[in-house]
């Protein structure tokens, strides 16, 4: 069914202004994947951070009140593949009304132990990666009120872009932190909106601490900051509580997100989070309760994830500590 172009125009421009999760030419929309075992999607230095082969599947849906609301599916695999080297790959598909996109992320990392304890809890790493990204605009779903409008662009139907990613991360004595630069255009950097839209390059910084205040339970306060070249900033403030045993754990917490852009500041939402592990099986979920006018009009968002931690069959010699 054809949609009124004016509604789409206002909707997309509003999203871009506040740098909410969906923007033109952005590879992977910024949800709270890093809180439910998807942190490697935002920092290639975290690929292969454990001794397992990690398989992760995500489903994300945004603005539930829209009939064709944005939704993203992704599947990722990463592991320690040789000595101190990690590597991974992730595929994703993003559907947003008349715009659909597919992409693949490839990356590698190198780890340096910071202590003699053989548990990979204290380590420094750096990583590089690339995103190969293809976007398609289905004009049959759009009725333009003004033919030739610049926002639609001319002769723009299928776009391929390659991006570079860089990152570094450290974990030491229960502290953890990371810095990364994602979506650096390296080919065909043609804005979709006829030279109006800036580059989508994003800068991430995170910091947190695992506070083990009693046996079998710890609290993790953390924050994530996302800056981009659209002069926008997203801040996440998180608090997670984890109860763990020898082969299982369960975590629950809350994340609060705020955003600031050239057009103002806004509190975007508060998200309860739950995740856990039972043996080799992992699961997680995030539900975003919007506290902004945007979510009041278009609905809330959620994300589900499942995964499997498989004994490392790629690097049978294991990680080298010394």
C-alpha cells in the first residue's frame, strides 16, 4: 500500500535530527545490543574476547504503532581464532518503510594479557573491521507530493558503500572501558539526500565497573556515549545486577537514554533489561519505554537476542597468556 510521502518526509527528518536509532546510510541502528552480549557490534576490539566460539542472533523492532515500523535482524559469530587473535563476522538486514538495507561486518582483533591469571579477565585489545552495506529505496511505496523533491533524490535506487571500523578496549580488575570509531566511509560516500546529509561516522566511548560486593552477586554501573558527525550525541546510563553460578547466570537492570542535537535535547527512553546464560545457551531482551513526544506518537521499541557459546573448535591450542 502506498504511503503519503509528506508523512514519511517529516518522520525521517525528525529521526535524523535527534539521531534516534534509524538514519539514512547508517549501517547498524544503535540499540542496547552491547548490554546483551552484542558489544562487538560497536567495537571490533571485542571480537574473540572469550575462549568460546560465540553465536549471537538479534531481532529489533522500533516504533510499534507504525504499520511498517523499522525492524532489524542480525546474526553474528566471533571467536579467538589463533594465538591472541580474534575475528568475527555479522550479517544484518534493516527494513524501514520504503527503505531496506543489508550488510555484513568483518573484523579482527588482537589481545594483550595484563595479568598472569588465566581467565582472560585482565586484557587490553585493539581491532579493525569493515562494513559492506547496500541500501535500496522502493519508490513504489512512496507517493511524492512534489515530483523531483530533493529529499527523495534523483536516480537513487540502489547504493553500495564500504565503511572502516577502528576500536580499542581494556578490562582490568573489574574495570572495563572502550573507544571506537565506526562507519568511516571508504568508498562511494554519496549522501542519499543530495549532498545535504553529513557523513554518518560515529564515535563510541564506554566505561563501567563490576562491583562484587558479595558472593555470587555483582552490580555493574556503566555508561555509553555515542557521538556522530551529524553533531548529535546519545548518552546511555546503565545499571545491571547479576547473580551467577558455576555454569549459569541471570542479569537484570535498567538503561536510561538521552540525546542532544543541533535542534535541542531530549530524553528518549528508559529500558528494562534482562539477560542470562544456562549452560552454553544465552538469551536477552530489552524493552524501550519512550518518554519523548516521538515515542508517544509512534510507539515503543524492543529487542530480543539468543546465542550459543560453543567450545572453541577453531583454535584448539587456546589463547596464549605468556
